[in-house]
C-alpha cells in the first residue's frame, strides 16, 4: 500500500470514527433527556407529554399510586391556588383582553395553576396595572392577600426558560 | 432521499403522521373559537413573547413542509419538517400532546446525525450533504435510524412504567385498560361486558408490550416482525374505539427504525409491490376499523387510513414469512444467515 493511499485510508477512518463518537454521544444525550422528560411527573415538574396517557397515574404532594416509583416534588409548578380573587387597580378602563384575563383569575370554585397564574398576572403588570390579589395555598386554611401582586415574583414572574405548558391551567377546586 | 430504506419509509409515513397530529390539534383545540383565544393568553409559554401571527405562520410552514414532503420525498423537505416542527413544538400555545414529544425527539435524532455528518469532511467531501450525497451517507443515516429507535424504546418503556400503578391494575373503572376493553367489546358487538380474561389480557398485555416489544424488536432481529405486528395489534383498540389514531400512526412512522437494514431490504420488496397478502391486509384493516369505530369523526375516519396502512404492512410481513417458509430448509438457513 502506498503512502498516499495509507493517508487516505487514515483520514477516512478518522472522520468516520469522529462521526461515530459524536453521534453516539449526542444521540445518547438526546435519549437521556427524553428519559428525564418522561420522569418529570414524579418530581412535580411536568404532566403534559410525558407518555403518561391512559396511565391512571395519580400524584399529590405526599405520594402517588405507582407501585415502586416514589413521588418527590421539586417545585410548585404542579400546584394550584384556591379561592383566587383579583382586582385590578388602574387609571384607565380595562380593554377586552385584560377583562378576559381578570375573569379567568376570578373564576368560582376553580384551582388555578401557579405558573398559569403568573403568566396572566405578568401580562396585567406589563400593561401598567397593579393587581390586588387574595389567594389560598392548597396546604393552608386561611387566604393570603397582597396589595400588589406585581411586586411578588412568586405571583407574577413566570419561568421564562420553560417554553410550553406543563400542567393544566386550571381545574375544579378540591 | 436516503440510501437507507428505513429512513425512506419514515419519510413516506411522516406526512400521514402529521395529518393525524393536525386533525387532533384542530379538533380539540379549535383555535378559531373565541374561548381558544382566551386560553391562548392564559397558557404559560414562549408564545406569549411572540406576536400571535408568528405562531400561525409556524404552523402554516409546518403544514406546507408536510405537503412538500408528501409530494416530493427529498431531504430538504424532511429538513424543513424538522425545523418547522421544532419551532411549532416550542411555541404551541395549548396542551402539548404525548405524541408531540415523541415526534420532536425522533426528528431531532435525525437532525443530530445529519448535522454531525455535514460538519465532518473526508477527502474534501462532507460525510453527507443536504441532498443525501457525500462520503458516508449510509453511515450517517444508519445512526439517524438508531437514534430514532432509541427514542421509540425510551418512549414506550416510560408509557409502561407510568402504567405500573394501582389504578391501571385495578380491573375497574379507574383503569384505562378496563374502560378501553369494555368499549372495544361494546362497539365491536362482542357483548355488553368484556370478559375478565380480555381485561386481564389488555391490562398485563399493555405492560408487556410497552415495556418490552420495542426493545426486543430492536435487539432480537428474528423477533422484529412479530413484535411490530404485536405493537400494531396493541394499538388497534386505540385507533378503533379510543379516538386517538394520531399517536399510533405517528409512532408507527418510526417503526422501520426497529428493523435491521438487511431485514428492511427484504421487507421493502414486499411493501412496495401489491400482492394478495398486503391488499387483503389493507382491506381487513379498513374493514376492522369500519366495524369497530363508534362514530364518524375526524380521527376515526383518519383511523381507516391508518388501519389500511397497517394492514398492508402486516400483510407484507406475513408474506415474507410465508415465502421463507415455502423455501427448502437449506435455502431458509442460507437466507437467515444472509440477513444477519
């Protein structure tokens, strides 16, 4: 075998080996990310699109009905506020869109997902309004109130790095 | 499109899968309805940072890409579907369906292999280019197919894992297997109550199929065809009576990745040539859907097409077995060695 053909063979082997290595790493990382995504319900981090369709899987703060995977809530993304009452303090009348948002906050007998509540309040705050809010944490008997929800990050700052809906925006009050 | 027949088959099935996706989203989310507009604004996500017209533009671009792929199965159209689908997923303003993450991960697996291949050169040529030419297109596409297969295995495994719970195994109304089997019995005119053995088969069978079939299909080539037929039979009640034909169709678009390249080459000859087996299979599939479907809805009608494709596919796979069985034993062994 001549020196040039040996060199050609070597280049071919090295670029193909580099491809194999990079592809294995990247595809392995993708499969791992997918596995992590699908495990998110057990950490209270996602319900939509984790392949739990028709699974009858139920979870709450204290546990779930799975036979061997424990529940370990890591955030409040899965939670909902109860008995929400919102009032907008504004120098101008609300337009139709703002009224829609306020109506959603003031639904009777609904539990509002924390992240959806933040997204809605953030929109009202971004439009220059002040939002007075009364709400009850599901684990507490008495309501909390705030005169300016826009100043409370827990109520008005959605996680900007989360691209899509993770939980139902609202549901019946328990 | 590709030197790899499995990727060609996936490209052929993708437009149908995207049709199912579109039908489900439009049918359930009804984005033209006034309440959908209100829902748009109270759903958290990146769509809130973008003008609404851009979300519509992305969806339209995806539909155009899918139509382009249906008309001309070329790599640029597959690439267009991948790019627009990723954008569509990340900006979708309503519930992200289970099938959407499977689709996203599978398309990204293909994209990863293609991008890595396009960035590496051999003797001045890329390993692969956007036309599918290059120094090593077969190698690149083989890895794309492997990535898709890994996504399928992870997805089905978790579907089984989530179902390993007291509710699903309860043999009562809490269990989707119980409800689905009862519906299947009623709509198929098999009786008003599903027998216990059928519910047990549906309950434990679901776990066996979801945990094991894709993995066995991938790692035991001799069992790929029985496992793929098993997956299709498992999904039939979902298509027929549970009004979710979109997910099974979308998953099946990636089933070719579970085959070895050699076995797919053998099957391809059967798939792309009409025979009594695949024509009869398609007719039986359509007939079964027409018999069981509880109402005429967008996804149940779509299910007729899904069952026609699967019937054709199953007929082709069975003919492959029948042809092999008809050969003398020595030739059978030689053929078996050849496809390993």
